[in-house]
């Protein structure tokens, strides 16, 4: 499964290539050891990619591999648009669907991955390597600065394609338990592209997006609704604090999970549905303020729009107009329907957070749950 002609004369390189093909039994044995979730996901992708409208756009699950653009499109199917750091010159036509394309040198990619490790404590970046003949995809999991080596997972069922006998670039990958490693210089020699998640890219670029507990405690949201702490517990490096709002006690509850660093990783607002019916204006105020206050800074514009749409429901005429609009129309409409209880749940996913709303039973009461999961 070799790439096409030289990059200067081609529109795509297929990443999935190997110097030789193992027997079908080896692949079958590898599939047997794959987790169930992966098997289900792979089966779903096979059905999707073979639809007439998707053939040629997405990688053929039974073909020779995938182009850079096709690898990126798989991420987009999962609701994620990573930054594609591209070290190899390709025609614009072959990468036009990639909305986040960064043209880097190989050295800049390697330095960016090191920066991710320093900031995040891990890397977790799908990375394409190419030795001039064979292209392949690995997942870099970490960078060991003490030994100047990148640790990676290679899905190939035999020895890694970056072992000395399997590549033409002089790279000599070494085993690291069930994984492999190469030096930074070796990776720089063969790296073609790397896909970095938005929160990791923000870290590399020095864009702040963490919400710290101490900062939230002094926020206008916390003070305006007079949140008072009622409980606290810690487990696995995460501290959970529970708050009630002013005089409303159990009718308005806020739960915040934060790491030892103080970074808030999850926030949950629980509103008693009976209380909401009697205090809808206040419920809308708390709900829209929660969304605006907990939204990560880089995603703020998206969530402020949702917050303002929810707040507009205080106008009876606007609320009546929304009643007949489909929850599928937009994120804003879906959130409004879920908050008002006309649909069971709704969710919005952005680069740095996931907002979810759900109507459920909690402690023998009907509750509106609004939750933020923060990266």
C-alpha cells in the first residue's frame, strides 16, 4: 500500500501503507483483540463511508489507506475539528476541506508536540509519518524530555513501521512495553502531519481557557445569586463542592468539580421543576447566567448567544413563537426546548466544552439539569 507519486506531482498521499502485507490471519487475530467500542465504531464507519454520496470523500474502509484530508474528516464526523499541522507541501485542492490547516515545518511540529507535553502532561496526537515511500498513521501519546523520545502507539499488528527494517529514513524505533518510541530528531525526519485538538492548540498558542475555582468564587454570577457552600468531598484528585442559591436551598443547587490545581472541570446546575413553574423568570435568569458564566473564554461567543436566546423567553410572545419551532433547527432552539421541558434533553459541543440539558428525577423530585463539562 504505497503512496502515489512524488508529492510535488500528486494530489494525495495515502497513509496506511506498509512495506509488505502480513497474512490475513495476523489481521484477524488483531481484530479479535480490539475493544468492543472500536468494533462498533468501525462497523458504523463502514456503513457510512460506503454510501454513494460519501465514496471518494471519506477513506475507503477496505482500501489502501487515507489521505491527509480524509484523516481530518474522520475527526469531524466525531464532532471534533482538530488543527492539522502540515509539514509537507500539498496542492490546495487536496486539503481544501480542512478548515484548520497550519503550514508548519517538521521542526515546528515537533516543538509544538513538546509544548503540548509540557502544558498538558501528555500529547495524544494522531500523527502521519512518511519516509518518501511509505505513509502511515500513529498516535503519539507522550514526550519523554529526559531521554528526548516520543512515545507512540502503532496500530500495525507487527513491528512498528518506524523500526529500522520497515522504513527508508533511517529511523530506529525502540519498544516501550506495548508501545514504541523514537527520538525527536527521528520524528522530525519523517513527520508529515499531526492533528492537535483545539484545547491543546490553544495551550501551544498561549490562549487561556481554564476557569479556576477561586476566580469563579469572586465572579458576579456567584455573588449575585448568593451561592453558599453546603458540602465538600474529594476523590481521585478532584474536589466536589455543592452550593445552594440564597434562600432557595434545595430548589437551586450548583455542583462544581475542580482539580487540585483549582481548574473547574465540570459544573452542574439543578433546578427543581415545581419551583421553576412558580419562578420562571428567576429560573431563566439563573439558567442563562450559569451558561454565560461557565463558558470557556474561547467559546464565549457561542454560549453567550445561547444564553441570550434562553433569556429572551421571558417575553411571552417570543416564548409562544418558539413553541412551534423544531428543536433540530439550531442549538439555541434545542436548548430552549430542553430547558422549558418540551423535549427530554439537548446538548451542544464546542472546542472547549460540552453543554447538556436534561429533564430527570432526582431525590424524588423532577429536576432540570444543566451541565458543563470543561476540557
